[in-house]
C-alpha cells in the first residue's frame, strides 16, 4: 500500500475522531464534504486503499467508525462508479449519519446535516436526469424524512436543540416532492408540520426564507393560491437584494400567484428582474382580455412554465379571470349609465368569441362561463336566460379579485 495514501487516510480519520470527541460540527463539515471538486481530489489520494476498516479502528464510537469508513469508500469510488451506485453508497452513508445524530445531544452536528441533506438532493437529481428514474428521489425523500423526524424529536429548548435544523430539511423535503412527485404525501405532510415553528426567532432568516419559498411553491402546485402568495411574498421581501438570482426565481412564482388573484406587475418590475418578454406578454394579454393571445403565449413557452410547475395552473386558473376582463371592457363600451348594468347575450357572445378566437362558441358555453363567474363571486350580477340578458350589480359589479371568492382547490 502506498505511503502517501496511508498518511492521507490516517490523517483524515485522526482529524475526524478529534472533531467528534470535542463535538466540533464545523470541523466535521470541513472534513466530510460532498462538492465534486473536493471529493475528486480526495478520492484520487485514496484510490489505492482497499480497506478503510483498518484506519477507523482508532475511532472510539463504532457507528461513527462505520460512517467514516463508508464515507471514504464513497469518495474513493465516486469517479469510477455509476451515478446509481454512488447514490446507493451515499444513502448508506446517510443512514449511518442518522444513527449518529440520534445518539447525540444538542445542535452541534447540524452543519453536517446541511451538507449531507444537500448532497442527497443533488445526487438524486443527477440520477434522475441521467436515467429518468424517480427511485433515487424516493430514497432521498425517505432519508430526509428520517432526518426531520429525528430533529423534531429533540425536546430541549429550541435555542439549544436539533430542531434548529428542521426548517432547512423540511424545505428540501418539499423541494423533492415538487421535482418528481415521487415523495408520498406523508413526506410533504411532515414538512408542513414544521410551519408551526416558523415564527420562532431562533431560526435564521436564511432558513425561514428558504422554507417559505419551497412552502409557497408547494401551496401553488396544490392550488392554495392565497397561502402560496403569502409565503412567496415573505420569501421575496426577506431575500437580500444582492441575491438577485434568488429574488428573480421567487418573482417568477410570485407572478403566477399574484396574477391568479388579479395583481399584475409593472413593466418596470418585469424589466428589473429580466422577465420580459415572456411575462410581459402574458400580462398584456391578461389585462386586455385577449384569451387566445394569452394561451398562445403560454403554449409557446410551455417548456419554461412546465419546468417550474406553473403551466397548468396558469392555463386553468386564468381563463375565467380573462373573461371577467372582457366583460369589464364590454361594460366600458356600453357605458356606465343605469342601462349599462344590463348587457345582452348577443354582445357578450360576440365579445367572448373575439377574445377566445372561437367562432363556434355557443350561448350554452357562454352561459356556463357567466355562471362560473357569478357563482365564484368574481362578477356580481344575475342571468336572465329567457330574456338573454346579464344584469350586473350597480354597486361593485366587478369586485377586487383579492376579496372575491376563493379560487383555490380544496
């Protein structure tokens, strides 16, 4: 066996043992790293080592010894194994770390929790990207759930407990469930339970912002639009200005939640976060009541919105709102007099056909749209089928969508 390799392995184990004995989580994080470049460098120095068990004999804790040996094997073999095999070995490493975390007290291992949890997500994403198989995400979600359960089981005062890592891990659980829908509902449900700790001042702004972003995205996918908007607004407002890329990512999802509740961004805001021309075009067609133009712009950018998980909600939840805008513009054309509260079916049908570019739309489909607008309290008024008239309320016929009937799916 090569002398240099012996010295590298021995030095690593000695440093790990010392850091573990003195409960130095920061030192352990610097040793047990998972970024590609560092792993590759360390792995090349360990490539001739066949058995790491002989090095970890000096480690007093048997579980930590297994964890250290398994991690070193992961590092050594990473460049020569398939991503699937690397992920399996990383999962084994994580399982051993969870056993260690369960046996210690206090939050000193939380820096390693962060590193290993992020490594799980990155590894699962790599496997999924190459194979299209969501098994790796399921495995990672299961391990993150076990991590989260262990963190939440600490009954010490939160300022000195492992619960301080709960928001971070819960956010990653939500992130995985959004990527592939591989995580069962129980995983997401456990991540949602952490929200009760969200107001605790002991959590860092970084963790709260990150958790709010992923929670907002989860709510948006579930069509809980108001809850999503609250979380995404918090994430956007608390994200530092110098994190331009992160604020831009948050803004893309906040745009969707706000549009569904009738709030449209200014051109200046879209320009600031480089969201033109795609989001600007959607805003223009939405405001003008041009349903066909809106849906065409959405279809032209389908891949972009599908990658964010926002395509279907934009397609499904904006249609009624755009027809509402058509009615508003039609009423402006008719005028605001006493008589303008009554609009004929003929005029409405003509306007809807133009907006949708569907000359085959009939009265029954038009009535169905009007019925939905009125029943969801997006429009105040009454339909008179036999007289073929829509009677709008004189007082606030088009209430603010923010205060109208909820559009979210229950």
